[in-house]
């Protein structure tokens, strides 16, 4: 009784579920905010108040939390009484009955629309920063390829011509020039690779599938880690250049983490399209790590940042000694791509 009294007075939505994940209680604030009757939104009726794009994810996360007994933590949009949508931060925890048995979940929904508005300003700033970084990468890549790389090639050709003109008896000088020419060719190869890494032209020229395939092949050769790339049927014409580049950078970052931290001798990258979304997965069987730990690293931070900026649903699962898996799903709504 005291709990109900407190819940009905709180300026947040308080809710409870049973062991089958059905909502059994919603506080009165739900009616004040949405204009809906809490009694009719029991069970899974509350899903109807959510934005259509958020319903499946919210329900899926609740069911998964009930299965694992882990905290339920999700953000979604709720239709207000005036018809507009507001952002809610929903968090719940499992609770037990008097006999100690699992009884369901109890949680609260808090309106975070104002914070989201502030975060959006920061998100736009970070997006502009990333766009600026990519533009600078493209400029440097062009400079390396069109200027420095070409000059190195010409220098190598000039040395080769000098070698032809040296007298046969000057074999020692020829050998020294051959060594210099080999070094120049190695530097030229390094500059060419650096140019490709700075701005993967294949993303624009050949599409994201070809770009990821080449990335995996080059990574396997360089890092001596066998990477299997799998791609399903893709409608690449509706995947924007920004999205393609983001998928490439996320894969690039994830594979770098595999090489630096996992100790794995193999990895798998898969790209597919289903249900109006593009799905990217990167997995290894390395040492794993604590995803929630304080030392997740800047690599994962960059991955999360890029995933957020393209509106992706990102999941990172890792178990010590069993490996790591990164799953990313991005809706391919035409409005979002054109925007």
C-alpha cells in the first residue's frame, strides 16, 4: 500500500511486470503524460504508446532482461497526450517475492527530452567534426597518391636508368643503387597503403561490399590473422556514401582491436541486408574482455560514436577467454539516407 501511494505521487512512470514479462502495474503519471488509461495498457498494451520504430526494440530488450535477470535499460520515444513524441529513459530491475522466488521486474520511466535536445547539439558538433576529419583524410590521401607517391615512382625510374648507364665493372655501385631503389619502392608501397587507409576510394568507386572485402584481405595479409568476409544480397544503391564509409571505419577499428588485444588467429566479418536494415557483424575467438569495465579502450569508444551518429543499434558482447562479437543494425529508411 505504501509503495502504491508513493508511486502514484512520483513525477515519473512507475511500472511492474510478472514472470512472463506482462506489465501488471503502471502508475497514474502514465495517464497524465500520454492521455492513455493505464488499465488498458497492461500486458503489452503500453507498446502502442511508443514510436513505431522503437516498439520492437523495447519489447525485445524487456524479454531478454526477463530471461537473463539482467537490468533492463532502454531509451524510446513515447507519444504525449498532445500527439508529440518525447524521449523516455526506462530502467528496471528484477525483484523477488516473499519466498525468494523471481517475481518479475520493477522500474521507472523518466522524461529525458530536454537532455536529448542538448545531446543532439553535441551530436551534431561531433558529426561535423567527423565530417571534417574525413575531408582532411581525403585531402591527405590525394596528396600522398597524386604527389608524393608519383615522385617516388619517378625517382625509382631515374635510379633504374642510372643503373643502365653505369659501366659493367662498377658492380659495387650498381648494388648500392639497387638497394636504394628497393628502399624507395618499399616507401612507395607504404605511402600507397597509407593513402588507401586515409581514404578508402573503393567505398565510393566499388561500393561497401567490395571495400570491406579488400579491407579484410589486406588485414589478413598484414596482421597474419585470417579474416573471413561473408556478404549476403545487398541493395547498395540505397546505401549512402556516409553510411558506407561509417561501416568501413567501424570494421577497420574493430579489426584493429582484434590485432591489438584479442590474441585471436582468426576473425569473421559479415554484411547483410534484411527487414529494411543493413547488418554488420565482426567476431573473433580471442581473449575477450569486460564490456562494462573501465578499460574498454578508445577503439570501442570510436565504434560507439560512429554507430550513434548513423543511428545504429549497436551490441557488443564479450566473454573473457571466449571472444568478442560486435553487431550493428542500421535502418535503411530513404529519408534518413538522403538526410
